[in-house]
C-alpha cells in the first residue's frame, strides 16, 4: 500500500498472467476504485474483484485505443454505471468522459492527472497519481523501450517529441506500463533513464532505427483485425 500525503491509496495489478496489464487504484479512505486498461475477457472477474473488496467502481480509464486487445471499458461502464474515461478525440466506442491534456479527475483523496502522449496512437495518454505513472504503450520498463509506432494512428515523429512529457514527472515516480513480459517489475523513471534504451537516445534517427528493428523482431499484430474493429464499434465477435 502506498500512503502518500496522508492519504491511503492502494495500487494493484489485477492480472498476474499474460502480457497486457490492468491496474486497480483504490482510495481506501472511501472505498472508491478505478480500473486502468481493463480487458473485455476479464470483465466479470473484475466486477467480482470489486465486489469482493467492497469497493465502488467510479472510473474505468483507457490509456489509448488498443490494437492488440479489446477494452473492457464500455462493458464495465454499462454494467456498473462507472464513467469510461479517455483522452479528447479518442475514437473508442462507449467513452462517457473525455479528458484533456493536463486535465484532472478526483476520486476521493486520489487525484488523477492526464498527460497527452501521442505517437503509439493519436489518443495515447499517461495517467499520473502521486508516485505512479500509468503509461500504456507510450513507455515500457527497461529493455522494452516503448510501444511500436507502425500501427494505425501511430507516428514515429510524434512519439519521439512526446517523450518530452516525462521531463515534468518526478524521477522517483514508478512506471506502470500497459505491457510487460511476465515477471517484469515496475521501476522508477530514474531507473528507466539508466536502463531504458529509448530514454538514452539523443536523436530521432536513433529512435527511428530502434523502432524499425522492433517491428521486424515483433512481426505482425495477430489481434489487430479483431481488436481494432471491436474497440471502434463496441461489437465483440463471438
């Protein structure tokens, strides 16, 4: 549990298996909760977890329009009455609350601050709470570098420039990314400045070369033909 500024706040990763990460943020002073980047296949499990903990789900927040998995955002909003939050201009289906760059939302004693960080997608954003930065695919921990920019809505130049967003983030803030290899531990921004190859680059040319090598290494995204249409339309294929 992280106790910051005298307020009790709990941050948990809800799924211990797989590559896509979902986080539960709880304000323990009033039992309000937010889910960050839920997955549609885990909706019932997430609802059961919220009920088991005696929480009220206030927000579901998406870091970006996912091309590799289907969000649980609109389904959780429909089933629980929570708000589904994404950045202004996001084309994702079912969003009920669009937030702006440098915007804020309050959840009891926990304040969420939003930082537009496009490049991986045009609607990518980082979500900051005291001590933590939820980066989606904008930034990973260590050798993971950053999310690929060759998917729909991606831009190498925009992503490179958006890395300047991190200049305003406290170096002790822990990076909670949207994807990591199983077993990868979240690390501070300071640690990542020393170990993440993207944060050690001094030119766009370096970044472009690294990204292109990653595209070749990773290959095609198998779920893109299903995930993108579902996230845009809200229709989950059987």
